[in-house]
C-alpha cells in the first residue's frame, strides 16, 4: 500500500482499504460528515487530506479531550440528581 497523498483523489473502496473498515462504516463516515467528499458521476471522491485528518494523532487527542469534558459534565449533572 502506498503513502496517502493529501491532494490525491480516492474512491470509497480505496479509503475502505486504507482504513481497513467495512463499506457500511465508510457510508456512515460520509453521512455523518466525518469524511468530507464530493459526489462525481454518482460516486464519492475523497481527497487524501480528508483521510489524513481522520487518522491524525492530533485529531484523536482533540476527540479524547472533548469526550472527557463531556463525560465530566454528565457525571456532575447526574450527581446533582
């Protein structure tokens, strides 16, 4: 497997292979906007930079910190009940 190029255009199948996820997971990512894509001729085309953003450690760290903040808020809210 070659290195993902940020300005290269990839198909959903290629992204599926790179990320090692199922077809339904790719569809869910597209539907929820986790991966941004353009539809060309009835098929999604995804820029490499979108894939790189998804697997970036910085993004993962941001998601983790957001999750911990939300979890703390929920715990505090429940504690008050």
